[in-house]
């Protein structure tokens, strides 16, 4: 009969703590709902919700609906983010990488820093970052060229009380009326603004600071932006993206899936199945890419840009 070691007992206690986290979170959510329902029943809060229904008026000339380019941009952003999060987690948790990659200065990216050996996971993570950034530049250009920026950039101060109103409505399970084809509610607007114009640039800047592209012989620049600060911000930004994606997908499916998927993928305000099937194909592509992103398939591609060693 084996005697449990101290290490196995510690691991078991950690699993017990994680199991308790699930019912604890459910109880906390229930308490939040009950508290918010009581709060929204107060006369003053009712008046506030009537004055601020949850959405701000858009500027005159704001576009209605979603153009086709926004649909494929939405897919590409989701595709790259999924793999970036996966590879970022692998870089953070893998102690013995399956392969390594060494840059040569004959590739697309050339720096004055000497080539250094990195894991194949990190190479794939950085490659995806470059593609995601290029896609983001195209997205930003089209966003401002077509006026779609007016849908995700606050243009009046009443967006903040309206966002609080929308948050109270969500928390009380009396969700605000959705009409994303014309206008997002204020909480959505602020969330999309934070994701596009704050979280994404933070992920880019902190990732650039930690990469081999960053100049090593720049003492003033490195003192103003130390690598420790970049590491302290980069991981929480990844957690933010994970939380954003989870909540975003849940609300899309819970607030009229067919209509929302047509907005995002079908380019229409109907409740047919076109958007759903395009979404299903995009999910299949993401799942396929997730399982194909293995050293067996990555080595030949990585060897075109450098030397791969096991």
C-alpha cells in the first residue's frame, strides 16, 4: 500500500480549491443578480434607467449595418487571436519545447541584434503577432475610411451613464434591447473601444518590447520602458482578451443567435441561416488550425525563415 507524498497531497488540495471555485462563483453571480434586481426597483434607480436607457445617439451620418470587409476582418481577428492565445500560453507553460528556431538575417524581418535561439512555439507566436498586426492596420484604415469608427468610438459624455444603465440591466437579467445593426448599447461601445484602441495596442507594444526585434543597446529607451513592465502588462492583457471573447460569444448566442450571426457574417439584418453556416465553417477552420499547429507541420514553414533544431 503506497503512502501519499506531500507533493500529491498538495496537488489534491489545489484541485479541491478549484472545484469549490465553481459553486462559489455561481453563488456570487446569484447574489449579484438579486442585489441588482432590488437596486433597480428603487424609485431613484428607475428614474435613472428611464433617463439613460442604455445607448447613446450616434453622430449624424453614421453608417447602418455591417459591410462585407467587416465580416472577414471579424473572422481573421478571431482566427489570429485564438492561435496567439494558444501559443502564448504554451510559451508561458512549456518547460521543454519540442523544437527551437534560430533567425537568419535573410528573412522578412532583419534586426541589428544577433540571432538568438527561441522555441518553435515562440516563433509561431511572433509570426501570428505580425499577421494580426498587419490585419489590424488594414482594419483601422477601413474603419476610419468607411465611417464605421462612429459605431465604436464614444462621441458624447452620456455614454458613461448609459453604460452604467446597460450594466445594471444585464446584471438584473433584464437585458437591454439589442439592435446592433443600427447602434450598439453604451456598454458594448465602451468595451469595443477598449478592445480595439487600448488592449490591442498594449498587446502590440508590450509584445514588441519582449521580442528580439527590440533594440538591446538602447539604455535610455530600455530604462523608460523596462522589460519587467512589459511582462507585467502583457499577460493580463491576454486574460482580458480571453474574458472578452468568452462574454462576446455568449452574448451573441444568447441575444438572438441567427440575427447576430447574420450581422457579423451574413451582412444582413435577417434571421435566416446564412450567417450561421458561415460562422460554422469559420469555427471548423479555427478548430482545424488549432490541431494542425503542431511541430510536425510548423517545422517546414519555420525552416523557410531560419534554422529549426530539435
